[in-house]
């Protein structure tokens, strides 16, 4: 079992920056992918960025390339999402996800609102 807790969501103005954090606990040695996803009101949940913990191979959604950066600490038990040049369309609940040998785990989500 893996537990994920996100933090860092906030209200930010367009063009601003924000860093989200995700802390993984439990059977973290079984995790092989950590990722950030988001879900805007009335829309499906979509992938933002993913990282393979063993190879550090990282992939971004086209909509955030060049603006967002995923990184890890403590062997990827802590995962960050640095978000720059935020746009109103980045407004969503952001979720952390861990793919582990026994299944996928999600955090509870953290709200990011980009508005003036």
C-alpha cells in the first residue's frame, strides 16, 4: 500500500508560478512511476507529467512543455511540480499518482486556480 499527500495548491495570477509537492509513504520501494495529473471542472482527468523512478525518464503533456517541470527527492518519495507562466486554463485540481507493482494509487488532490 502507498499513501500520497499533495500540497501547495493556491490562487495565483496569470503569469505566476507555483510549486506542488507530493509525499509518498508506505511501500514506496514498489513504485516505478510517479506522475502529476489534473482535472478541470467538467473535463476528464488528464496527465500533466510522469517520471519513471528507476530511469528518471520524464514525459510532459504538450500543453505544459516548457512551463512545468517535475522533479523528485528522497528517491522519488517526494515529487514536485514546478509550474511557471501559469495560464487560466491551468486551473484544475492537481493529483499525484503512483504506479506500483500492486496497482495505482492517487492522492486526494490540491486545487490550483489561476485568475486575476
